[in-house]
């Protein structure tokens, strides 16, 4: 299908196609907007199309639906779910709230709607530092990603962080020794790392940031070689924006993001796909922390 036919299909469906940098490049190529979690949440919240086709994992589609509930949100592949989104338990959040007076619950957007509903504010990897530093609370329960939480905690020593023990199974498998052996092979390369990576990996890095921040750093950098500690789907955008630069990925692929195929995106535009549905109560409970994120991150 050529670009004109794809455009006609989108117009007939009154749909916008959003894609995260981790989906396959063939899927990113079909999208109207490609970006990191924060950018895509903002675009979804403002979309005036009646259908949003979200090429990403379930929590991304749920966040889009919660922020823009009158739209139909379709996931191309219903299997695509982020394992980390389920790694904190609502009963543990409630227990800590009861134990620690003045606790603020900060919830990474990579979480279920039920976890968001227990939280004071959501964050993404690109706005977490700004948002947590703006909170008046000293005690912060950061869920569900301990790595991102530790990364932010190291920058805000005046606050006391609490965790419930979650991680990204894709980023957490990268070890310091994997980065060190890449550095030996490519001594001039700069190390670019997503904050979901372990502390030992972040400590070896020249830059730590969200997927969009990593891409922008690589584009502006004078360096020609980079060791990439984030999901290799970003290579598609990097190859478009960084001609002549070389990237050595050390992170495995996110199998959930890679479920999504161009055929499934086309199926969504023909009215199929997996519609994100939640009860009004579920959505109402999770909306405030997401909206607070959009306000505080401005
Ligand atoms: P970003 O905030 O960079 O989009 O990261 C999302 C994600 O799922 C990382 O694993
Ligand atoms: Fe979840 Fe990790 Fe995949 Fe991101 S890369 S969607 S955090 S499993």
C-alpha cells in the first residue's frame, strides 16, 4: 500500500496513528506521530480524530483512553502489554500510605489504570525529575520502576524514596560488563542509556534520558559512535536523523512492542483491532494523576 492509499484509509476511518519508538520501523513508518511516552500521551489527550490507533503497549492505549475518553482507542495487537505495569500491588500502596504520613505516591506511566488510581501523580522518564522535585512531600513512594526511582532519588537528596520492587525486564538484563565490553571494542563511543537500566549501567553512561532525549542527544552530539542502552526500535528514528553515525545496541528487543505489525495497523484502520475499554469509574479514578502530570510537566 502506498502513502496516498494509507492516508485515504486514515481519513475514511477518521483516525490518527500514534507509534512509540520501540515498535518495529515498518510500523513507525505508518504513523502520523512517533515519540516517547510523554509526547504520545500529550498528542492522544489533544487528538480530535474519533479514533486513535495506538501502536504501543496496553498502558499507553489505556492512558490515551483515560485522557480522551470520547475517542475510540484501538491497539493493533491485544497481546502487547508491559510486564512492569503489573509489578506493584494496590494493597501494598495502600499499606504504605497508611504507614507513612504525608506520603506522595508517584506512578510511572508504565502501570495499570488501577495503580494510577492509587497515585497522586503520574510521570514518564522524560518528566519525572521535574515533577517529583515540584512536589512538596518529603516521602515519595515511586512505583513500579525501582531503577527510574533510584535515578530520580539520587538527584533529589532532600527527599526520602520508598519502593515496591519493580523493573523493566528488557532494560534490567543489561549489565555493566555488557557495556564495558562494548566500550573496549568501541573506545570513542558515547554511552546513551534509558533510566530503566540498572544503576551500574547508568554509572557508565555519558547520557541518561528518555527515548526522545536519547535520540535528540545523539543527533546534536559531535560524536560519531554510540553504545545504545535502550530498546533497539529507536534505531529507526536514529537512522533517519543521524546519518553517518554508528550505534551499537546492547539492550534486547521488547517482545511486547514487537508484536505489532503493519497488517494489524491496517486492520485497525478497517475497524478491527483491540478496543481499549474501561468502566467510567476506572477511568475517572486514574484521570487526575495523569492530568496532574500534564500540568506539572508543562
Ligand atoms: P519512554 O518514556 O522513553 O517513552 O520509555 C517508555 C518505555 O516503555 C521504556 O521502556
Ligand atoms: Fe515495558 Fe520494558 Fe517493554 Fe518498556 S521496554 S514497554 S518498560 S517491558
